[in-house]
C-alpha cells in the first residue's frame, strides 16, 4: 500500500473545532467527528445521507436525535445528497503531497547511500590488490 493511501492522521485544530461546533448539540458533535473520521479513511469519498442515517442509528441515536443532527448539519449537505466537508479535501490533498515529497526524499537518500556504498566498495577492492 502506498504511504499516501494510509493518511494516518487529520490535522485537528482545537480552536477551529470549538468555533465550528459551538452551536451544535453534543450528539451532533459526536456524529460529526465520526462523519469526518469515516470520510477521511475513505480518502474523501463523501457519505450519502442514507448511509449517514444508518451510521447514526447503529451508534444508538434515535430517529428524533438523527433528525436534529440532520438539521444541525444542513450546511454540509450537497444537492446530490451527501455530507461534504470541504476542508477535508484540502487536508487530504496536502497530506498526499507531503507523503509524496517524503517518499521522494527517502528514495533519493537511499540512492545516495547506495551510490556511496558502491564507491567505498571500489576503494576497498583497490586497497586489497
């Protein structure tokens, strides 16, 4: 598996979270963190409204609670019937780019080490002759 597919963490800025969720109920905050986590693990494949309802109900929310969640998260709904959290797109693109840069740097370092080892081997071989 490519490193960029692992995406081990989400940048979580506590002040942003507190600001964004200030007017949300605690149950909606919990659902939102699940929504974000599931979406992140899917590399920003957005969760359909029907699936979101199923996730909430499986987690123990009642229909009435889910209706409140749905109302509170209305700004994240798309016309195509998904929850879309656009900041995740930016974060995933940044994470992939960082991963690619780190992989490239690691390959370059390995190649340089391998080349250095070959030079050392050449000098060692000439010294023994």
